C-alpha cells in the first residue's frame, strides 16, 4: 500500500475544511434569511390581527351601512392578500437563489472530489508501475549477483585446487628427498 505524500494529504484536508466552512457559512446565511422572513411574517400577522381588531371595533360601534362594512372588509382582505403575496414572492425568489447557489456549490464540490480522486488514482497507478518496475530490476540484479557469486566461487575453487595440486607435488618431492 502506497501512502500519498503528506503535502497532498494536507492539501486535501485543507480543501475539505474550506468546503465545510463554505457550507457552514451557507447554512448560517440560510438561517439568517429564514429568521428575517419569519420576522416579516410575524409583522404581517400582527398587522392582520390589528386590522381584525379594527374591523371588530367598527362592527361593534355599529357602522351604519352594510355596504360600508363589506367595503372595509374587502379592503382589509385585499391589503392582507397583497402583502402576503408580495412576501411569498420575495421568499420564493430568495429561496430559489439560495437553492441555485447551493446546487452550484455542491456541483463544484462534487467535480473537485471527482477530479481529486481521478488524479489520486492516476498517481497511484504511476507509483505502482514504478514500484513494479523497480521490483523487476531488483529481481534481475539479484539473479545477476547470484550468477556472479557462483562464477567467483568456481574460480576460487579452481585456483585453490591448482594451488593444492602444486603444493602436493612439492610435498611429495620433499618427502621423497627426506626418505632417500
């Protein structure tokens, strides 16, 4: 198993940390937007409650004409509907933009990780090829070393036999001279 150099590992970890921080920032922005919109909705709800109270008060005080009451109700309802539609439109626009940004960031992150995985596999394959080549050379050189050792061993053995053969002849001559 070949481990990647520490610098590459650090770079990958750093990039992933940056990606995580970007996603955390995006989530914070999304939460802030949601809080802001909840505040607006709360204000609209309060406004609607006030309008209901005004309508109730007008009804209690006895508006004389039914048509006036109906017109006031229609105006109040139209104002609420218009305000709610406007807020919903803004909310949809903001959420759509945020969703698009998030999708783009996720796509970028996915492309980066695919590219990184591809590069890592390519580098690993190259390193594996070099390791296999080096192992082949090592095996070849070990074979050559064994062959050279065998040749040297045979040469040394021949030389020792020659010298022993000559030594034996010298010793026979000496024994022959001493014995005579």
